[in-house]
C-alpha cells in the first residue's frame, strides 16, 4: 500500500499525558514509523530490514500555494534562513517563522516554522513545526534549523533538484525534569503536476534513554530509492522508500 501524505495532519499520541502533551505530525511520519514497527519487533541484538528488500511508497503532501508574493503566503512571517542561488526549479528558498518573537510561546502565542519556495508559478509554503507551551508553562516544545540543515541536491527522480530540510525538536517537561529530542528530515520536490510537495522521515528520537530511542541516517540510491537505516536500542534497522511527488 502507498503511504499517503496528502491528507490532513493527525495527532501523535501524548508523551507526557493526554491533557498536558500533544503535538501534530503529518500522516507520512506516523505511517513511516508504523512501517518500522515490525522491524523493531525483530528482537534486540539482531538485524531487521524490509522483507526481501521491499520498497514502501511514500506519497508526498502538496505545499500550499501558489501565492503572488511571500507576504501573501505568510503575512506575519519573518525570514530566518535562505539559500543563495538555489538550483532549478527553485528561484528562491526561505525558512520562515511566524508569530511575535517578543512574546513567549503558548497555546495562544505559538510560532510556526515554514519552508517557503518560489517557482515560476509563484510562492509555495510548507509547515515544518510549531513551538508551543502548555500546562501553564510546565511543558514546552522548541524547533530549530541551522544553515547546514537546509540543502538542495538532485537525489530523487523529480523535476530538477530536491530540498532537504532537517528540523531539530526539543521538548521539555519541567515538572518531571524530562527532555525529549527528535529530528525529522523533510524531503521536498516537484512532480509531474508542477506543484511542489513534501514528505518527512523521523530520523532521531531520544526520550532520555538510548534503549527507548533510535538514531537513523537517510541516503539515496541511484535508482531513486530512499534508504532509512540505523539502530533502535540494540537492533539494526533498514527501511526502503520510494517517494512519489504528485
């Protein structure tokens, strides 16, 4: 079956508790993790990989747009990163952040990181992650992206090059003194429709114990296959994906 990332966002199960912790991720991220569950169940100390090298299709989610201008795409956004002279088909690439930077994040004052790209058709927008504070400030989620975490490379069979953006997420719970660190790789490209779209892979998860987390790398084969490989606890994991840009 094809993992469809074009639908609305789905809520991820609570980490700290149903009332005081929840966030959202695209369905592809949840589905990709679901695809890894049988591999994780292979037992510690062994090696698990997709059966007989099976490739899981990932259907990317179209970006919002087109917009006539960057201001129209995200009226209250400010630019935090940009790529100079991006490769085709991109004319401009920006990382944006919405919200009021003078106010601390909360349920009513959240800040969202966006990927904004300009094609010949106009500006397009993709949400990367939303910072927030809940439960009276006892739980906070922050996102960050550095200059080296945004790159353009022709790694998949699409129109021109692909955009690769790695987002780093840190979640704090001050009541329990617990911290969870995550990384997600967003892969964006332009398919036959001419509309850019994105998918993502959850590559790193550290909930305070290496035995309960995972650390994965993503590589690309010449045949267009995307490979996610690494370790979860004591288990070697390898999963193959075929990204489909509509």
